[in-house]
C-alpha cells in the first residue's frame, strides 16, 4: 500500500480498537482544551493565531465525533445513533467508559487479539 493511503487510513479510520480509541480521544480532547483555553492567546499575541485557534476549536470536536467515536462505535457493532449520547452531559462519560471497556464485535473468521 502506498504511504499516502496509509496516512489517510491513520487519520480517518473506519474501525478503532480500545487502545487506539483511548489515545486518540485523549490527544484530541487535550487539543480542544488548549484551543479553547483563554490563557494561550495571552502568551502568543499573533493576528494569525487567534483565528487558527477558533477554527481548531470547531474542527477538533468534529474530528472527535466523526473519526474517533463513530469508528469505535462501529467497531463494537453498535448502531451509529449511539453517537448522540456523546453530546449529553454526564451520559458521555458513561459512553466513554463503555467504549474503552467493551471488546470489539467479532467478525466471522476474525482472530481475537
């Protein structure tokens, strides 16, 4: 497989295991927190940085929904409508714990890892 296809599959997965889900959700959530945190803009006074942080604060949560939570939900065999629980306060913490703790659905002929 070419390197461009591997890079795209890494950034935009269709299935995601528990460990990959944990790493991606933690790093993207930290990115959202840093993008939304007001003290970052006080230390760096750039006219380009402020709009960039605004765009990142919109794109990171969209990435988290579409390419982190949704592939993990699909990997577990759940219906994608379970993604709605991500936007409900406190329920999203329960969903996050379930997504981390539940094993993936076994496909026929798949080897358990």
